[in-house]
C-alpha cells in the first residue's frame, strides 16, 4: 500500500513548453503543489514559434492509423500507442474547447484552432494554470539534479538515511510519489540558486531544435553523471541539401512541386516539395527523414505524375520523334522547374521511353540534412531502455521525462504536439501514483 500523508505532494516541472505545461496541468488537477521552472523569460515559447504558420494541434485521421506515425530506436510501439490513446486527438480537441478555443479539421486532416494562432490559447492556458495554483519561475536554468530513495523498516527513521548533501533540504512524504518499496526526494539546483527539494520532478526540456526557444539539448550534461543513455540528437522534419548546379539556383528557388509521390527505399509518401537555394523542403521529404538518415548515400525518387500511368504518358508522346523534353512540357503539362529538374537529373532523354521513365522515377541525390537548429523537431533523446512504463527514469527514482527529450519522432501534421501532450499526461499520472 502507498503511504498516506496529510500534505499535498510537491512536484517540479522543469521546462515550460507544451509538454511541461501539460504535465503541470495534469499534476495540479491531481492535487499536487506544482512549480514550473523555465530557463527563458517566459513559458510557451516553442508553442508560439510552432504557431507562426498556424498552430497544428493534432490530426483527424483514424486513431489506429494515428498511433503508427511514431518511431524511434527501441520505441515500445504498443506501449506508446497506449499512451496516445489515453490522451487522444479527441481529448486534445476537448481540452482546447475547455479553454474556449474552437478547433476545425482541414481537408488534409490537420486540426487547428479556428483563430489559427497560438497566442490566445497560450494566454488562456497560463491563466487556467495559475487558477489551479501552479507557480511559475522563469530565468531558472537547471544545472544539477540529485535523487535519493530510502526504504521503510520497523523502527527506522527515514531521516537517518538522507545523504549529507541533502541534510538541509526539507523532505516531503506524500502518497503521490512513494512506491511500495520506499520514498524518493528529488533535489534540483538552478543557476545561482540554492538546491530545492521536491517529492518528484518531471523533466520536459525538449529536444535540440529551435534553440532560441530554450530546447537546445544541453540538459544531456546533467544526466550524463547518472549514467543515463541519451541517443545523440539529429535533425528531424527538416530540409535536405542538394548540390544544385550554380545556374539552376535562381531559377528553382521558391518554386513548389505539387501532387507528387516521393520515395526513399521502400517508403512512398504523397505530398509536396519546395525548391530552395540549398535543396528541398516540404512535408514529403520530412516524412522520409528516418530512412534518409539511415541511407549511406541519401537520395529520393520523385514521381512527377503519380496519378498518370506510364502507359498513358507514353501514349501522349507517341507521335514525338525528337526534342522530347520540350514537347513534354505542353503535352504532359510539366512546369518549367520540373523541366529543369528533368534536364539536369533525368539522364539522357533521347526517347519517349527514357523521358517517361524519368518523369515517373526522377532521382535527386541529397548531400546532408539542414542544421538541427533549423529543424522543426529532433530525433534522439533519452533511450527507452532508461525509462519505466510510467516514464520514470530507472536510475533516478522520482524523476520522470516527457515530450521531445525522449527518443521518439513523428512527422509534422499534429503528431508532434499530440505526442508531447500524451507523454506529459502519462508522466504526470505516473508521478501521481496512478499511471494507468
């Protein structure tokens, strides 16, 4: 049985992004006294950055398909799906509605606030958190954390087994953060601040993209002394560089390629690409990130006409005897920038067969992903082997992790924020003593 206490549990949330704020909300709703710490001057910065082009909260596809969008080395697929189902896309939309934020689903399935902006949602959210009793401590940069667990035995005073460095720290005993074997106290140290003691802490420090929002990945140095395995960060949902011929750059930059089928290895996705001066951006290439990173020499194949069989293309070019590419622009409705790509990457286009094959299988070699600080999200983070089912760190009793600092990734389209909300809710339930 969990030991009872008359005082509410004290929990620290480290990180004030979407995952941290959701964890704070769930813990406060469970009766805990919650303190949120963030290294920046304000919380919610990554949410605001994510909302620049419209805050994509979640996705409306069927839940059984939705849960398959998450990946990562060692990711426990069935357990992660359970975490998403426990705080589903429908739950997230209901959560927004409780803030007075109406949402809608686009034709693509993406779900947005009706106002499309993040700021109104964030203001209402913070106001609700304050009403729940959540306190905010900005300009607090975590520099160290320690945890201590001791075990009960008849006639034993738990104070006797406190480590020396924690003698001056008040110890709270609360059912929310005790397990069947004993109790944990977590000491957090922030820059230029004395250590503070809590019954538990939930880390929501983000990945390593968009460092201006505070998610710079430097927290790995805090976990390193505790021998916690962290998979190195890599850019995810990012553009890829292409070694464009110099004379092409000004003619391609800013041009879209729409209604494509793009493949890498066995994976084929539908979507769009944006041609940039350094390479390619867009949802289609973002979805292929995991397989592209694993390829010795990354490249993609583009089907410029995925809805048109090659036989139909061949038939439309049947009477052409020369100058095949120029003739195809009108007959097959190719854009000028598609023509340029075929001319430079399509190989010899000396027959209708070679041209139509290039249109259906245009190979673009890639050199490298864009820098991680430009990426929408990052792959890597705390290895799943370091986490219990409740997202508690096995080597740091009383410390939980959630959001992008765990080694999972997902494509854009609402899956990222949904993953942050769901893992935060799950970590909070674990800390409150009822993870299911």
